[in-house]
C-alpha cells in the first residue's frame, strides 16, 4: 500500500528479524477462508447472526484505549455507513478498510459524513476528527466489494489529532511472527477488544493470513506486528474474517 506521504514515519528493516515460534469485518464484507492468490475474489455475505473470525476459544480481552499502542485506534463511523475501526498513521491521516465506507445503499459515503473517534470507550473519546477527503485502493468496487487487495482507505482529517500515530512496517513479515489485532466489535462495540498474542500464517502478494480472533466491527483495524525491540507497527489492514475458526486476512500496508 504505497500511499503514505513522505513525511509519515516508516520503519525500515535493517536486519532480518530473528526466528520466532511458528505459528472483521463489517456487516457487508465478511468472507469464507480466502485463497491468498485470488486477488480479485468477491466475498459472500455471511448472515448477521454469525460472528465469524472468533473460533471456539475466544482469546479477546478488553484493552485500555488510552494506553499505547491502543491509543492510536478509534471508531470510523457515520449515520450512513455504520461502524468500523481505524488507526491514526499520521496526525491527520486515518487508515481503515475501503468497505467500511460503503453505505447501506451500496454506494460510498461522502467524506463529510465520516468521523473518526480517537480512543473511543463507552461513549467518550480522546478526540474527534472530521474527514475531508478519502483515498481508496485502486479499483475497489462497491458493487462487488472487491478486490480484496484494494480494500484499504486513507482518510484525511480536517485538523491533526493529539494522538500518537503508529508507524508502518516496511518489509515482509515471516510466518510465525507475533501480531495483535484490536477493534470495536459487534458483540462489545463500546470497548476495544484485542487478541494480543496471535500469529502470521503466511503472506502472498498484498495479503496476509493470520489467526487473530476478531469479528464484525473490526474491519479496518490495524494488524500490529511486535518488533524485537518491543516497538509496535502496522503491517496490515483487517479486511476479511474466516468461518468458523479464528483468523482472517489483512491487506498489507507497504
């Protein structure tokens, strides 16, 4: 995803990371297990009664939206699109999923209808950002909800927010790398739920498969890689959940 401005910080890998143990989702864009090579695949709609992406053993826990790294996350919402998750990647830029911007009528929401509620918890938030413009992955189509590789969106805000943005990881992540995924999910939308100890299963092209537990509402959430020095960076944007196991697919951010 080659869209971040030059002034935005990126993490550049100088050495290969050490070996590590091997190892959302809005109402409109949850899918069966994605074959990583099918970049143009459309995703079937899963019934709203289901909570895909969780599995039998639900490892999610509530995390403090005021503490790092979670304080870069927030809710992307409007009256015409429903609710998704996003992450601050620059003081005035929010990364989320393109399908989160689709209206209930199947078109894309106008930027002025979108807001980003940074650090949302129980109706309160650290700051609110008004969206003024949107950039989406090339070729993402509202009618087909695809292709998956284009399911990202960058929201420009009217003014910088006071939060601490998360940087982008600038290199492939090996299978088995530890990652985390958090979002404002269907079953507990008022708090930030996170799977803090999950793994990358594989990467092909612009897609990353992972086994992080997350369900509807976590669409657009950042897939966070934990670096050897304990720093955290965004490696992907959550776009697809599997059924009936824990996990899904994220679009890479580099």
